[in-house]
DNA sequence: AGACTTCTCTACCATTTGGTCAGTGGGTGA
DNA sequence: TCACCCACTGACCAAATGGTAGAGAAGTCT
């Protein structure tokens, strides 16, 4: 495999571009021809690397899952051991992701359409992370550092809130909130506040 | 127009079915042939009533907006004058909608993809409602009945939370939350709690 | 050099897609 | 009865779609 200083592989480029396009325009709305066009290659080259379009999608989903996991892992590694601090680091990191690669979160939404077969696959890949989050929350709750609640619901709320930010640009606009950096920061502040009060209600808050 | 006891018009049936299918499987994933097949008619009949597929989509969006407006209007009309009571009635009504016609909220999500031309149209139709909501919130805030905050952000959070419920079934499942009635009630309770604390923080709460 | 592998392309193909056209039949008003 | 309109359909069509087959270029190993 001579990939020394050759820049990104064609396969890599296809994957990257497909992720972006699937995540923004959607899977069904993206033809292989269009994809190839953007990349300056022929459709057959795509089909050489990924034998069907659905195959490409699964590869894209796998990659997205990997990226997401890596991002989160990174956030948690760089955060201190304090419970709330870890939650905050996670949210901040994902907001950064939403700013820098919104298509990744868009893909999550695209793929988690009810009944989608990709949803299952994605879920399977995220399972370790989910379990880790659940265990973390439950431990903190048991130790009295977080308020007692159903960890699954807490995570669902957080997910829905965060993905909504990246994903509901048009709704924001309709509500008079332009997708500027400032508004993103504001949203992040709100979500952190929400999580803070959901988790710490009757404890010392670390906010403002 | 003699529509006496003839049951729903063909046009009506097309609209209804298209709304459901677009809202669940998505616009691009739905062919006119498939749509016609479900209805037991020929594709040409659809194109007779709606001259292009995009035309059908706009009609569907218009109808969805109308239904949504009607639902909300109804909730507000049946609610008392007390501020929090009105918010609660609204949320409850939309949750019922999410249960009974999830495809309607699914369509919202489908259509509000960033850059979608339908997003604009939908926004325009929802504008009066949005303004009404904003004015309501601002008035209540000014009167000290609600905590002071940016009304737009409050509405965005509420929207994102509620639509997420109807829409993120697969994510819920991945988190171990099956889409049962009980789980929906639980989610509703949480969202109401969230809104309550966002709006009433330092006031008498009406919750439990 | 020659065989082999890897990658990309040109040339096709069957099917599906959104859409047109020219009807057909049934009802309605003059 | 005749003209007219409405709702609907069968027969097509051009373009686009996902996918196949095979060849050529370039490198690698022997």
C-alpha cells in the first residue's frame, strides 16, 4: 500500500465527499453521477471502490460513526475527572463539531429515519459509547454528584438538543435566529444550562 | 362542487397519502408510481391534479402547515388565560399530534433541510403563529409572569425538543427507549419540566 | 521482459423516473 | 341531442439512475 505523501486516496476522497453530500442533500437526492462529478472522476471509479450505492452508504455511516466516536473520546480524554466538567467538555466538543462539520450530524439525522436499516448499524456502532455514558451517569447519580434521573432520557434529551442545533438551521432562521457563531454560542450556553439544571438542580452550580 | 357523501376526493386522498409517505420515507425516496400504486390509481392521475412532483410537495407542505396551525390554534382556544396553562396545553396538543400523526412532524424535518426551497415556504406560512408566540412570550416576560429570556430561543428549544420526540424514534431505540405510550408521556413530562424551569425558574411552579 | 495486481476509464445496459399526449367516459347545461 | 368540461387512463418518451463488462495505463514482483 504505497500511500506515502500521495495525499488522500481516491477511496478516501469519495468517502469524504459522500459523507458531506449525503449529510446535507440526503442519500436519495444524491446520484453517483453527481458525486463523481464533484470529484472529477467517473461514476465507475466509485463503483470500483464501493460495489453498490448502498455499500457506499454503509461505508459512509461507518466512517461517520468512527469520526464521532473519536471526537467524543478526545473530548473526554482531555477533560478532568470532575463529573460536570466532563459533561461540559463533551457538549462543547460536539458543538464545535456542529460548527465545523455539520454534515456529520446531518447524516445522523438522515440515517436515523424510522425504519432505516442503517439506523441499526449506526446504533450498533455507537453502543459502546452509549453504554459508557449510561454507566457514567448512573455512577454519578448513585454517588449523589448528579441528581437522580433516568440516564437514557437524559442522553436522549441531550442528543436531540445538540443535533437539533446543527440540523435545524432553517427553523432557526424562521425564528429569526441567523446561524452565526454568536447564536451558536448562545444555544450552547442554553443547552449547558439545561443539562446543568437537569443534573445538578440542588447542588452547587458551576455556571456564571 | 358536488362533494356530497362521495367520500374524500381523489385529490384529497393523494394529498393525504403523499403527506404520510413524504413525511416518513422522504420526498426523494418516493416515486410517483409508488404513490399511485398505494392509492390504486395511475401516476397520470396524480399529475393531473398536481402538474409536477414538486407541485405536489408544495401542496403537501401547505396542507401540513394548515393542519399544524389548526392543531395549535385549537389547543390555544381550549386553554384558559393563565400563561403557563397555555404553554402546557400547546405542548400536550403537539405531543398528541406526534403520537397520532408522526409523519406530519416528520415532514417538517424533511422539508427544513438546509437550503430547501420548501423551508422558506413553510416558514412563511408559520410566520403568523411564530409572531403570535413571540408576542405572547414577550408580554408575559414583561409582566413578570415568565422569566426574562430571548423568546426566539425559547421557541427554538421547544420546537427542537418536541419534534425530536416524533422524529428520533431510532435514536430513542438505540438508547433503550422503546416508542411506547409510556415513554412518550415521560418525554412530555420532561419537556414540560424543562420549559417550566426555563420560563418560571423563580416563581411558583404548578408542577407536582 | 513478462506476468500480475491495482486503479481508472469508455462503452453499454435495463430499469425507473418525472412528464407529455391523446384520448375515453360520465356528467351537466343549453 | 350536442357541446363542453371534469376526472382519469394507456401508450409513450427522454433523461437519469444504478450497475456490468472489458480494456488500458501504471506500478510491482519474479
